[in-house]
C-alpha cells in the first residue's frame, strides 16, 4: 500500500512538471499556430489534468482499504463484515458498497484463484436434509457429507498459518466454503462484571460516545462517566452463565487451569449443547441465505 501511494505521489509530481513545461513552451513561441497533432496534445494534456485531480482521491481510497481490510500485524488482509444487518439483502448491499465499490476485491479474488488452482475434492457423498431432530426444514434444507464410520469424520479445528488474505489462527469450516477463525475471548463473571465490554454501545464509535457523555456532564453536572460498552473496532468479552455451564467462570483466562480440573462431563455436554446447536444454525443460515455466494470467511467474531 505504501508503495502504491508513493507511486501516485511521484506520478502527480511528474505530471505537474510536464504539464507546466508543456504550457510554458507554447507561451514562449510568438504567433504560435498549432499543427494538427498539437490538438491531440491539448486533448492529452486535458486528460492528464483530469487524472491528476483524482490522484488524491485514489490515495484516500487505498488508505481506506488498508485501514478497513488489513489488520495491524504484518498488514494481513481481513475480509471483515461489520455492523448490523436486518436482512440478507442488507448484508449483500453492504458487501457491495464497502468492498466491491473499490474494485480491489476483484483483484484479490483473481490472485486467490491463481494461487488455489487445485480444488480440494471431497471423497464423501452428500445428503440433503429437510428435517433435523424432528424439526422441519423444508423451506431451508441443508446439504451434508455422509460418512460410514465415525472415524472417517475429519477434525473440526485446524491451524492456518495465514496469508495476505486472512490472519493466522485456529479455523473451522462449518460447511463447504464457510470458514470461521475461532476467537478466544475472555469470560467474565456475570454477577460482577456484566457490562464490562460485553454489549455494544448505542453510540457505536468511542469518539461519539465520549462527546455525548461530555455533553450530558455539562447539562447535568458531575464528572464525565466512563463507558463500559463495546465500541467500533473494540473486542467483546464473553459472559458466563449457569445456563451454559455449572462452573460459570469456565473460560476466564486467569483461572482456566483451575477450572479445567473442576468441570464435569455434564458441564461439557451442556456447554456443547449451546455452542454446537448455534453452529448448526449458522450453517443453515449460510446454505440458505448465502447460497449464491462462493465463499464467506469470518476472521473477527469478537470485534465490533
């Protein structure tokens, strides 16, 4: 990105010098009568001036792309979809407006295809289900690979070393072409820290939130209150609950070693009831709502 911006700056500098020299030479010649080819030069000059005006705009777009779609560490590409979407159509519109408008994703897609010419073909047969555990899914059927033995099922989690498209980390594939980087957010005690970075702030950005709190303090007096909610680009914490696990602190990073020795088979089964059924819902959503999208990758589940 820095190389591209440097190139644009150099291009702008050279174009300005050449256009200035071009106009100066014409003005120094008395009774100058332009030959036929000079009309083409004038046209070229006007085109160059037009392009020159847009160079700063191009640099701004490139900077926006870098800030939004590249993570801080090693400038690795992050295909991240942020914000609220009331429907799949709004989601798709957001994808088009935020990514496709730059035309940059098309370049990335082509590069990705070149690097991944060999498709990994599945050895499993597939089955279409319109019923899961007695729940009808006639309007939202799902396709799943079929195995003859439990030992044929591949592991769920994989370490991915990362590339310029996606960050390194632990990934899971919920179904074909739906990949998720598994987060590991800290878990908080709900009775003590329920509002500490667990719910998104209604003001979205930290700047807007702080401005609003300053305004309220000026109206009603008192100190500017601290906000304990999550703002854009901030990470969520996870809330523990006995509905999820009897050891409701299970997942807190500081006492993980201690809690691992305390949880029972029942706790793990109950925990998986919540997490795996939610994974299934996400897979049903993808196969039916995003069935016309080739690939979807989430890399920042714990970031607002």
